[in-house]
């Protein structure tokens, strides 16, 4: 169930300072927006757009990983059971929540 279609999206800074993912020349609300607190803006300074970009990329990767999970073959089965999919997703999320972080960073 891989989608080979590509769509052009852009990451922009909005007038209110939010970083957003949107379709080019779209008048609609952005697909995703990230708002940093004043404290975070001060701390991150000029790298704030790079951090937002990394966050958006991580979210896109997570969606792709979840879509390509072991439950994907269920979509093609004629006896597809939505409850099975929900249970598989729940277990996957619990596993992610219980996994230890690779490293910890303390912000000063």
C-alpha cells in the first residue's frame, strides 16, 4: 500500500512567527504548524526554523513507518477488521512509549 505519488510541500514562517508546513500558494490553513513559546524562541534563536523542520520531518517519517507496519497487509484482505488494526496501532504506540530514549539533553 505504498503511495508513489509525490506532492510538493513547503515549510514557511508565518506572519505570527509559527513555522508551518503547507502546499505552495495555498490560501487554506497549513497542514501542520509549530508554535514555540517566547522562552523557546529566545533559547533557540536563529536555529528555530531548523528545529521545526526536523520536527516536521520526524512526524512525516513516523506516519510512513506506521503506514508500512505489519498491519498493512490487513488493508488488502477482504475480511479486514478495523478493531485488529486499532489493537496493532495501540501496541505499537505502547512499545514506542516504553522504549528508552537514545540520549537525554538538559537545557540550561
